[in-house]
C-alpha cells in the first residue's frame, strides 16, 4: 500500500510524464524502462515542489487552527510541533557520550525564561569583550587547540581539527580548575561567571573559555558528555556568515545575546567569514535537576573517576 506521500509523488509524476512512465513496486515508486534521465530529474523536482506546497499549506492550516493566542515558550513549542508534524524538522534525541541521567527533557535550545541570571551576564558583555580584546593583543599565546587528542586515539570527525589552531580556546576554568594566569587578565569576566550555577565536580567542572573559530572553519556534528549540564554561549565577536545548529534548529549568534542548549543533542557550528568568531562558553547545571540530584551526580562522577584512576581530560565541555 502506497503512503500518502508516495501517492502525491505519483500524481505529480503523471502530471509531468503523461501518466505512463511510473508504477508502484514493492511499496516504492519505480521508473518504467526508457524514461530519459533528464525527464526523471524534472519529474522528481516537480514532485518535490508539489509535496512542498502540500506541506506548507498543511502547516498554514494547522497554525491557523491553533490560533495566535500563544506567546513565549508555548508559541515556540507549538511552532516546533507543527514543523515536526508536517516533516519540516527531524526529531533529535539526547546522545551523551558518557552520562545520561533519566527523565530530563530533550530540548535543543532551552527557553531563556528559565534562566534569570542571563540578563546580568548579558549586561556585562562590553566589559567581557574589552577584556577579550586586550588579552588577544597581549596573550594570544594562551590560546590552545580545543581538540587535542593524544597519539593513537581514534579521531573520527575530529581528524581535521585535532591539534589545530582553527578552533582554539582561551581557558578560564578547565577540568574544574581555575587557570590562574588567564583569570587574572579577566577579573570582570570571572566575576560574571561566578554568578552562574555551574557544576563543581573535581577534574570535570566548572568549565569556561573564550572559543575562537577561525575563518572558513566548521565544527562537525557531534554530541557532548553529559545531559546533566547545559552549555551557555555569550557571543562577543560575530562576523556575518557564522551559524550554529542544535538538532533541527539553526540560529545565528548575535553579540550580547546569550542562549543555553543541550549539547548531548547533535550540534555543529561554522564560520564562513574571513574573520574570527569568538564567544564565551560556560557550563551550567541542567535546571530540571533538584539540588539533591546534583549532589548525587557529583558523587557518582567522583566514584567513577576514582575507580578508573582519573577523569578523562577535556570532559568539562
């Protein structure tokens, strides 16, 4: 039995090819022999256009049926609901590399309304940016490759960026320790970070850094270590041509506008410009964890690291 989508394609193909070039076989559309490649391509393109119009019209009808009364987070969730229903967005799930705590919502970008501390952080943008510009002029040697796997480790998607300055970090907190030489250069940045609800897990968190993405550089799709924390971005220097995707949602960075996302959902970043893109990155607790759960998670991580001998390097972000 052909699906509604397949039947839509079939009708489109018939409209293009006269109705005698397409058949259904084993649940799939099949070309009849002798159908020229250029005709096939035109027919498929036409079918996609028909399907796109159907999808857009369905989305419009659904949106109208829901009314325009919803605002804020509810409006954003309804928009995502409609997009997934009509096939505009894929559904992505949490895929943590190591720690998956059950029962936490699978959200790509989290609603900023849940994070009252963002306003104070954003108000410090100019001070943070000024310290960044000064340290780049005086201590650029403090930048180091963010991806730095030892010899013999499988690199997979990180082969191009491993030990490369194309994606560099100026660490303020690294693996749960303050980088004192860097922190002294950024007192206002450190004060702003201190107000954040960061995890404190020995050898792991807090983590905070200036992330520098070089021109014409892409960070490939990947997922993070643990869904027990979220990752915060505060954009500081963002030329045109930069972007960021988490799951099915893509956003541009805007200087001074922070967001939080679940990095255990597949995400990627790019800088297609001719200039550096620089943002402040920090980790914060997942707000859906109780204080008791946070304490127990830290104890579990410590026990696991003690059993293994030491926390693996670079697990903070």
